[in-house]
C-alpha cells in the first residue's frame, strides 16, 4: 500500500466517484451511457436497457429501531426503481442481495421479502436473482434494477437548455421531517421506554420516509402526453443538490421560486413544530424520491394539466448560477446542501 | 414481528433461498430464467441478456490481512464474470458498489479499483455504474455482471442427460490449499510478527485463491468447436456441491472417477504437507472458479482436443445417486460438502 493517505471525506461522495472513475474506459460499442447519471444505458441490438444499483447499510441508511422490515424491503426496491424512472425508463427486473448476521431469523427475512414482493407487484417488476450471505454485523442490502426504454428516448441529467421550465413531481421535505419525528420518538423511548410514541396525525410524513414510491405514474403520464423532458433526476439527496447536478451536467444555471415549491400541509406544520424553515426542508431534505425535470417552455400548458407536477422555476445561463427567489422577492444563492450535510 | 423464531442456519444458504423465493411470481414475458441458476436470463426483443450479482463482505468472504486490495478488486469482478460464463454467455458490463469505513483511504480504494479495471481490461468488460457508501465497519462489495448470449443458447444447470460426459476445466483444490497456507502464515505472524511468511514455491495455489480467472477461454473454445454443453455451473463451493446442483436440477445421478480429477502438482504437494487428502480438496474445496459441465457422449473426441478440459465421469439415472469411484475401484457416495462445511 502506498504511504500517502488521503481521507475519503476530503473528496466527498461525488468527488470520490469522479476520482475513482476518471480513467474508466468504455470498450463495448453497446455502452451508451456509463457512470455519472441515475442509471447506465446499454444498447442491445437496437433496444436499450437501463441499469442502476444501490447499496443500503444498517446504521448508515436505515435504523431498524423504527423501520419495520416490510417497509425496508419495499423502500429498498423503490429507491432503485426511482432511479430507473429518472431515466424516463420503465423498470422490469430487479436482483436483491442481502447480508445478514445471526441476529435475523427466517421470520424477519420473510417480512423483509414481503415488502420486496409487494413492491414487485405494485410496479410489475420481476425479482430474478440475488445473493444471500452471512454478515458479521448488521444488515446489508444491495439491489440492482433493470428497465427498458425505447431507443434514444432515455433522459439524462445533461440536456437542460436555457429557458426550459423546471418541474418537480409531488411535494418536498416530508421525508426529512418524518425522519426528525422518528428520531425524536426514538430518543424519548430510549430515555423513558414506558412513553408511547406520539405520531398521531403524522402518518403522511412518516409514510414519506418509510414507504416512498417511485414516480412511474409521472413517467407514464409524460409518455401519454408526449412530453419528453430535456433532463431528469430523482430527488434522493435534496432538491438543491439534484438541481446542482442537472446544472453542472447541462452547463446551465437555474432560478427557483420559494412560493412555487410544493410542500404538504403536514410538512409545514411539523416544520413549525421543530422550528425549522419548511423551505429549507424542501430544498435540502432528501429521500423524497420525487422527479425533478426540465421541459421546453412550449410544454407549459400541457404540464399544467397534471396536478401532480409543479413548475418551480426556469433554466438560465451557466454564468447566472443557481438562485432562489424568496417570497419577498430577494435573490439568494442556492447551496447544494444534501441530506447528509443537513443531518450532521 | 411474529413471535416464532426460526434460525437461518436451520435452513442453510440454499434452503433459505428456496424459502424466500418459493412464492416468487414472474410477471414479465421477457423473464426467461429467474432465481436458481448461476445467473438470470431476460429476453429483450429477441436478444438475451444474462444477469448475476454477488455480495462480498470483509471477514466473511475475504481477510484483508492477506488479501492485497488490487487482487480483491480483480477477484470480486472475476467471480461475477465466472457466473456469466457458466451460462455460456459473454460478459459485457459490470456495476460495482462499495461500502467503506473511514479506515480506508483514497489510496486504498485506488488499489482496489486498479484491480477492478485490470479485470475489465482483461475480459473486455465495461464498468458502467455503481454506488459508494460509508459503512460503520468493514468493507462491503456488491457487483452485478451482465452478459449476452445468442437467443436460447444459454446453458442452465438443468439439461444433463443420462450418458452425458461430465467435464471440468483446469484443475481443482488449489484455491482451498492456498487459503490453508495463508491462514497458517497469518497465525504464525500473529504469534511471532518477526517471522517472514514462507510461501516460496507456493505461488500457484496462492494465486488460485487471490487472483482466480473466469473461464471465458473455455466458453470461447466450446463455441469455436460448436460444442453446446447440456448443463453447466461454475465451481465456487466445490465440485461435489456443484455436481449435486446439476444432478438435482437435471434429475439425474452421476459417477466421478478419483483418478480423473485434475489436480495440480503443487496442490498435491501442499495437501501432503497439510496431511489432507488431495481428492477431498478437489471435491470439497471451493473458489476454484473452474467450469463444470456435461456434454453428449458424441462430443468425446472433440472435447479431448482441449488440454484444458478433463472428462471426469458420466451422468447416470437419478436413482443411482452421486458416486465417486476410488483408485481401488471402490464406490463411495459423494457428499456435497461445500467450502463452508470444510472450513468449519
């Protein structure tokens, strides 16, 4: 081993990926899109296949103290399907690998797989393989999802053009506040186990965290209306962070309006309860698994036909950077503070 | 969670997979082969894609005390490519996901990826994606490999017929003895750190463990000679265990001759040194990543043209079970004792 030591933390997750893949060569003509988007695209004799994979580790990505195994199985599949959808593709197959310590019983794994199968059923996806292994400690989940897309109809992060409308599906910030809620109840429980959790009227945001959905419905609606986004990404790390990815890859800037950000009433209420700004949650809270995409201005009327899609801003030149226009009309620079940053 | 508790160990790895996938439904017409072979096969408008995935965990699958990271990167890719080859397919793409604790530096990851890229180059495979994550403890590796095969030319575990010849590529048992060697040196080192490891003249078996190869050359040779195996599997758990999989799936029995088992001179020497029977190592030692396959008797002459392939026995009726004929002509029942069983 070399004597130098560079800490991984000095590069950050995206810096590390860039570093490790900087010399990656593509040898097969069928490789259309490699590392660096929500999923890869390979061409197989004219048909295009989308592939994505996610690794989920206990203690890093989930806490079994408040995550039912059924929900965990469901969510583990959904976060991968969400990446397939973010390529404008239809998910078709998954593989599921798990590493388990002897702390897990067969019954516990059955619950996890009930969630996996429920997601397969809901999204019409086939579980076609995987690997099971023992682990020394903790639960390890690795899922790969495969999808299909008509030739050259996949949508990357890099096609946004100046003047395009910035759209987002569903609402934002709920999952982050769901997490705050559960973390608070966990702390109370650890201090006084007799106290019952107080999650009444908070089903929406807790559900956003524990059982998110992939927006396949949006992909299908866009196809139906013949709208092809110029760029797309799913929101796993937070709106600001994902918008920054689109802007960097597309070499554009963006303006987003605070008042246009879709935020659920319950999210607003809980934000007030926690004395956090709801806009900050919408911008930087992650794990909403909504789709962020851009469309040409000419699609404005069609886009407004969907109640599930909000137009939140527009694409500018790269030199103009990323900005948020507040309700007071002030212009603030948008910092791509992801999930982890907010957490720490 | 339910109140019953069944230990995973009571089912074993294969029993657990059967249990968890017993109600698995296939929804997509394109799913040709699902859970239960070396890889899955999906049809994409007439072309067939093979997919396989493996999870490798530090302390379970590898020991970083004697596994150079470059070799680990190489091997992690190779074990997946070996599964693709075992379907009679050509590997084309991989995704690599890693989970790392802060004990790993960027330089350490560079070494790991050097091995990953070396395998990609050797096998003409593209790295197209993956995931990086922090882990609380240990190094987690999850790789998915994709390959292609001409329509309906994939080979499963289930096509062996009575009278077929049982063939194996390369030689067996080396990797298991390489592991014994390294475990012995580790123990000596931990007791007396000043003692230098004594691995002289043991490069072959240590190499078999640390830097195995996928037998793509065999797949290519079989294609060239127009030999289509009736069944095939790669040897990750040991010859007996893999042969048992073929017999179960094909509903046949098998006879294997001790004297026909290909064993390298160095493997024999080290087996004697450790006072282990070399045949036992060949039958039950895992991680050789050779191909075990069956061909019709009519292919006998063609098969003998390859020095890399040994004919070790023949397929019988299921009712005759699995047997080994010793050098003394005695018939012993073959028990499928895998890698882990031998290890314990």
